[in-house]
């Protein structure tokens, strides 16, 4: 943990000034969501209120725990934004004082979906150390709510890990990690492979990398590009294997300079718009879905699928229609979605 703090201190040297364009879109929320966490929320600039953007959920490690929300800005996506990196997505960064509870994290996701134009097909998870544990626990509990996840030097407390095979997942861990041994990630990988085909998993042991070194992954453009290349609308939810992260580039301190300068290009939704695996039949009526007020139930419809299609939450659908989450949808029934 001390090494993470050392890296965080190095980052702060470069973080001399937070540009106004970023500052005006970053807000702190304390006690705003019941039975959840305090959190930072970053809202990217948009051309219109109807323009939907992806969202990144960042779960921090133990060194950032506590009640001082500013600690969450020491490393991770929020710190990368402060350094000048452009991430064309909503970013939600909660703070915990003792581990991560999947249900509490999801309350924050639902809050964001209800209040902002979040593309519910493109919500992503990333976390390190204790946050790596949280990422795998949340992803394994809600694999159909996240388009992809990246877990750095973590593990999992879940007894059942087969759900992780349902989503694109990248697990990275340093072989020289003394804070959280690489065996913690290896156990997750072994459990996933024991369930069935782990075809959506990328497993990257980083030879010679220690615990803190993986914090630099938050400052690589390719990290966000890889996440954004996935969507819940992708056919078969195939994992993108066109990216690689190596020890050599994590040892290169130029990643700080590039992040501070905003990188070579804006990390944006448009930069990776539309995976080659996109299911056109599901995406073709997206503009219609955004404006629709009602939906007629068809075969195969579920509340979770409808929530993603209409960019809302299951809770909101139940409230609008006076039903419960366990209600069985009848084909031909007309549901209000707005």
C-alpha cells in the first residue's frame, strides 16, 4: 500500500492545475444516495441533453479508504482527468471505509442512470487492489449490467465465480506483488476455467511488476479504449484481444507526461464507436427507443433487457407500471418506459 501512496505523490507533482473545463464537470456527493457510498461524479461535455455517453465505475484500493473523499483523487480515473487526460464518459468514483458491497455499488449506477444520459449498454468497471476485489465481486454478481471490466492486482470474495464468464474481463497482476499475492487472481482464473469456457477472459501476469506499478494502467489511453470497445449489445459479447499491456510500458514514466498532456487523442465514445461484433438488430432502433413512452412485451423480454434498451433502471420500470422485480412479463402487455 505504501508504494501506491508513493506513486500517488509522484502523480500530484504533475497535477499542478486542474483545467476549468474539467473542474466544472466534477462534483462531490455525500449522502445523496441512500444505503450507498459517498462519491465523485464526472460529467463529460455533451452537445445535447439527449446525447448518451458510456460510464466508468472506479473502485479504489485500501489506501484511499476513509471519510475524506479527496483521498479518492490520489490515483485512478479522477486523478487522470485532473492531470488533463480526456475521457469522454461519465466517471463515478465512490469511497468505502471497509471493502466493497456489490449492492451498494449498483445503487450508485442506478442513480447515475436515473439522473444522467448514461448509455446503459456501455457501463464499465475498473478497480485496483481492494478495488480489484470489488470489481470482480460486483462483476460476478451483476455480469449483465456491465459491458466489460478490468481488475488490477485483486481477487474475489465470491463463492461462485461462473458469472464472470458471461462478460469480457481483463485481469492483470504483478508477479512481484507482495501486498496482494498473484495467487489471489490466479484462483479467480482457475475457478472461471473450471466452470466452463473462459473465452471472454484475458489473463495477464506481469513479470516482475510490484503492487503499486499497476496504478499506471489508469493513465494509459488503451485502458479506456479497451473498455469502450465493448457493449452489452455486442453479439456473443466477444472480448477484444487487440490490446496488450506490458511491464515495459508500465516502467516507462512517460505515461505521466502523456496523461498530463491529454494523450495523443481524446479517449472518446466516437473513437471506438461500434464494435465489429455489434448486434445491428438490437441497435437499429436506438433512436426510437430513446423517444418511446411505451413498450409492448415480446417473447424474450425481461425487465433488465428493457431497462438497458430504454436506458433506465428496473426499479424505475417497476415504479412506472406498479409491478415488482419478480413479476412475470406477459407477451402483448403494454409497459410504460418513460
